[in-house]
C-alpha cells in the first residue's frame, strides 16, 4: 500500500530531481520483410513498421498521463539492416557483388519516413554485426553510413565490431575509424 510519504517523495523526484523515463522501445523483427528487390523490401519495411508501431507514441503518452512521469524518448528498434538488406544488394545474376551504397541509403530513408510518420524520436537498427567477419552486404551498409546519416534525421546506426566471446574484428575497427571521420565531415552542419 502506498502511503502519503511515498507520494510526496515521488512528486519531489519529478519536480525537483527531474525524474523521468528515458526511453520506451518497441522491437520489430524485419526478417519477414526481406526481398531481392530493393523497392519491394522498402515497401515491406514501411508497411511492417507503420503497422506494428502505430500506437507506440499514443501508448507512451497514456503512460505519462497515468503515472505523471514524462517519457523522454519513444523509440523503435529493428533487425540489423545489413542482414535484412543483404538479399537486395545482390547483382541480378545472384553473385555476392553488391551494387552500391545507394540501396542501403534508400532503406535508411524508408526508416526515417517511418519515424517521422509515427512521430518517434529514434529508429535504431541501421546496423551491422561484424565481430566474426564481414559479408559484402555488411561492408556496403558500413560504407553507406555517412550518406545515410546525412540524409536522415531520426535514424540511429551502430556497428558491432567485437565481443568478449568472438574477439575484435580489427579490419572492421579500421574501416569504422574511416567511416566515423567521413560521417563527421558530412554531418558537421547538423
């Protein structure tokens, strides 16, 4: 049972100590969106995210009102896009040669459009997990990060280059150093 002291203490935390909930996140698997055609893939991603997360912000606002505690960020997290976008980066003959970074940037723009429509603060998952090595599609996603971050507002990117279990992919570390510098240069106005 809540007593008056606890109510007063909670009010003090909210008013004087800025108590808030940092983030609420909905995780969405995009594995069922995969397709070899980039346009179909983007359409599938858009439809899945805007359907599954349509009530995220509304639900967050209801929680804020019910408990009187602000929620700073409403966020969506999706399956790493290097995995989801890999099949769309194949050449028409099915080889592993990737087309260009433009396909991944198109996916980033789709994610950003979803975030804007749903009014979420962030959409994460423009990511690759390369601690055990790097596929051509993962490399392409990494190379697309500077442009993707330049042309989007709410997309978050990450690259996992190592873990205590798998070790560190030093080739990926070197590449990420270059990518981070290029991203900083391209987005300095932001």
